[in-house]
C-alpha cells in the first residue's frame, strides 16, 4: 500500500483531484495501460499542492484492496458506494462524515427502501446484486445491457409517481457485459458528494478536477465541475456525456482524453493525468 503523508486540505492543498477507480485509475478494462502511467500519476499527486479523493462504487474494504493490489497513492478522502458514503482518510484513518449521513438518510427511510425493493421486484429483467453490494443508502441490481436505459427510465418514472426521493444511476461493466442499476437517495450521487466535500474543505470549481469513465460518473462529468473522461471509456458513455454536457451548457467543462501527453495513450491513469494537465498546465513542471 502506497502512503501519502501529512496533507491538510484546509491549509495547504491548492487543487482537488477526484477520480473514479475501476477502469479510470485502475487498468481493469479492455484497453491497454500505458507503461509507467501510474508512476506518473504518483508523481502528480505526491505533492502537497494536490488533495486526492477516490470517487467509486466500491465499499471501504474494496477500496483498500484496490490501493494495495494496484499500488495506488493513499487518498485524503474516499467517496464510496456510488456517492452514498464519504470518509476522510487523512493519516490513514477512516472517519465517516456524519453530516453526509444525516443529510441523505432524511429521504431514504426503511419504508422508502421497501417501496423501492417492491417496484424493482416487479420489473422484469432486474436481478438484485449480492448482499455485500447492498447498503443502508444503496440498492443495486443487474440487468441486460440492452435494457439499461429502459429500466433506468421506468424505475425513475415509478419512483416519481410514488413520490419516492430516489435517484436511479445506470452504468455498465464492459468486462462482464452486464448493466448495473444503483438506486440512491436523491441527494446522494457522486456529484453531490463531491460538492459536499468541496464545501467542507474550501475548494471551488476552478481548483477541482474530476475524472471518470462510466455511466455513474455522468452526473459530475456533465456538471459545472472541470472533468475528464478517460480515453478507454465506452463509446456509448462518451456519446452520452457529450450530448448531456451540450444540453446542460457544460461542454467546455468536459475534457475528452485522447493520448499523446508524455507518450501515453490517455487510458486509465494516463487519461487522469492528461485531464489534470489540460486544466492546470503549470503542473507539468512537477513531472519533469
């Protein structure tokens, strides 16, 4: 496990870098990782100028496993379980943000969960994920990839009709060719959690960069936040991100990694580095 030491986001960091893990920093997709890309990423973040946050669908145990297995830098915070948990991880201690829990639990009561489960059980093609994928603030399902958009729309419509404060986030696992559906409290997307962390630690939109690759990253990729879509993202995600960003007037805040920086291909960690340098070109000095 690679450790970073002593960073205090409140007083020292000038930049906030928020990155998804699977198929964004972690090279576990179908594309090839540029040799040395994660080493370059280490050099980028191994400075007291950068506050590093992992934004992921993984839970705490799986985040720790990823850090160990892929020799990733230790983060300053983790947004986990698709945005439903925030932990400060300064000094390698996991401290949950109780104010985030207090905010999102208001709309995700036990009766709401039961109603969501009832609706999902009556939806053909949806299969509940294993118990370890379900949490207090997240219900997760599998579905065929070609039915993903249909199920997302149908579930969201049903929740609105039942006046349930829940958000449906859809993505796909390109390695298993399965559609993934996560049902979250309406205030608890990855984007919402990033905004909460920014406010808590005093970062603004122009000191923040967010990186992702999949459907559950779209809320922040198409927002007012400076974002980067890594080059290995699926074509359907790239097309949807561009269309959403254009419709929301945020296309100037979406950078599409394409490779060529430092001889790297723009996939995974190389794309995260490329996107950060696009927004903050002076950071290239840290890598030379």
